[in-house]
């Protein structure tokens, strides 16, 4: 649901891609420091439907209007989408392996929607909570990808041609997971309203790579994780 908000005359506007996970939550709170934000939440056929409810709760808690976009990806291509393919436990593969949880071109698709939303509503920026330090080797989570996409946006949108531009902002791109936890803690991010698990259920599985990254991050940050079993 998208609802109206009162914009400050002194603040710019931004779209924040909000997944319901801890990274996008911290990104939302960082964006709120400088922008009037709207959240864009995707229902793209993911197994972890639980994250959509958490994303909505995050937006509501942050006082940010949101839009849910339904996307159909019938070709699947990922264990996060295909019921015939199991989500693996935390990877024991090499550093260069790309796990089957990679969703083909997902960030490219999501950012295309985000840029379209931004251009249609007069927003100057699109925020995404991607980072390239502790991640699963997804090619569309790297800074080189976002820089290349920025060039395409500058050349392929009305705002870009007019010289105004729509910025892709990746505020945690070079942060480690424990740094993201510390930043979020200082900002008052309600981590209890975030969901990181690749699997769906009453509680996170604690075994998938995303769960492992999250648990390790809180441990390294020295902040007690109290939200792994909370369900909305």
C-alpha cells in the first residue's frame, strides 16, 4: 500500500528497496537521515514469503510509505524460487562459488523498477542495501555492477538526458556484516522486525548462509541477537 506523507521542503526524495532483511533495514534508516523516503517491497515468488510481512512492518515502524510490487519470474533459476530445488545449508564451497540461491539478475530487475518508480514520482535517488564484503559472491552485489548500471540509467532515462539524474546509492557496499549491525544499532534499527532466512517458517532455520552471516555478525559486533525466533 502506498500512502501519502508530508514532505519537508528542505529534503530530497528517495526510493528504498526494502526486502525485510537487516541490510535493507539499516539502509532505510541511513536514507532517512537525508531523504524523504518511500519503500519499494517486492513479492517476486520467493519461498521466504515471511520477509514481505517484515518489510511492511519495518516501513510502518520507520513511518515510511511503501508500495508492494508483484513480479512473476516463471523461469525460476534459483533455489529461492524453485520448489524443486532445495535451499542449501551454509556453503562449504570455494570463495569464488556462486550458490544456487543466486536469483538471475535480481538486483538489475529490482533497480529497474526502483528507477522507474523514482522517475515517475520525482525522487532523486534509489537506495539498495547491497554489500560486497560478507556476501554470497552474487555478481549483482558488487560495486562494479552498480557503477555500470548507473551509466545506463544516466543514458537511458528522461532525467538522465535532462542532466538531473537518478542516483543509485549503496551506503553499506564496503561494510562488513558486523559493521552493519553496529551502524543499525546506533540508528535504532528495530532488528526484531527483520527476517534474514532464505527459508520460510515460524522461525529462521539457523542453517542457511544468510542465517549464518546474520548470527556471526551479531556475535562479532558484540551485540546480543534476540530476534531469531520472533515471528510477526
